C-alpha cells in the first residue's frame, strides 16, 4: 500500500515475456518483449496502463545511411494536414486524454508524436540526431507511441511503473521528485518521470553497448502499436 510519504507499493505483475509477440525472429534482436510490472495502486486507477520493453545490442553514434534515407522518405511523405489532424488520430488522442488524467496539459507539453510532427514542420525535415535519437523519432512518427532508451547495463532488475516517493531523487542523484508522479523504475530507483524526463545516470551514452527500449501503453492504445514501436526502434538501431 501507499505509505505516508506518498510512495507506492512495488510490482503486482511478474515480469516476463509478452504473450502475444508476433515478431519473434526479427533481425533486430533475439530478445523477447518483456511485460513490465505495474504497481497495484496504478493498476487500480489505470487498468490499461502497461509497459513493455526489450534489449538490443547497439551503441550511440552516427546514423547509418539506410536510416538517413528512411528519414528523408518520411519527410517527403509528411504533410501539413497530417500535423494539424494528428491529435484526432486514435493513438495520439489516447495519449492526450491520459496526459489530462495525470495533470499534464497536452497543449503545453505536447505528446511525443505531436512534438515530432511540429519539429518536422519547423525544420522542414526529420533531421538526423544520432543513431538513438533517429530510431526513437522513426518509432513515434510511424506508430504514435513514444519509446524510451536506457543504458541496459545501468539498470537493476526488471522495469515497471509506480508512483514516486516524496523527495525521491530521479536516478538517485538527479532532481528531487514531489511524490505521486508516475515513474518508470527498475528494482532500485526511478529512472524516468513518465512523459517528462529521464535520469542522466541511466541514459544512453558513449560507453553504452546494450540498449533497453521501453514503451508505455494507455487506454485506447492497442498492444500491437506498443510492440510495433519497440520493434521499429530496435530495427532502426541496428540498420546501417
């Protein structure tokens, strides 16, 4: 149960391979999608809130030629009408609804799919931002589902979702949390505040050799969209 400090209890669902993964054998990775845990308190309030993740052997660096070509093709296909109407599409709309439910104004802090679309309009193209940044851009642009990237070696135990504790430090040494924010956490600490920011301590860096990709689903987001976002990001990471 939640304690007086505003914290949240630990996992209620045992992490393990996702049950409906239809992409086994992809060239991106031999790892299976893993179902993250969700605390009982969060599950009670948001029954459809879920997290899935996978790991892939990949490093940060310059984006490969094929991925840069893919970004150019995506840029050419993108239209102003798509940007204007994006918030009406089912998946982006579901994230906007969830933002409001948790006290985030989606017009002030845009959901990731909308942010990527606006950036494309402002810059005139999907500009390359490195191997990891480009993989995450492609994933959210094509599926509407945002993907987080962590240095897998910096994580301890399985990933899941819980509420932050009052004065808990993001990543144990980052900013102080107010308590009650939904966080992505490993067995030791909060590694990201959902849809806001993540710990520098567990972020992908120059020394990263294995990357953990995580995606969160909310009410109205099909499981297949979450999985497709993860596989899309994983495949982009290993394309050359």
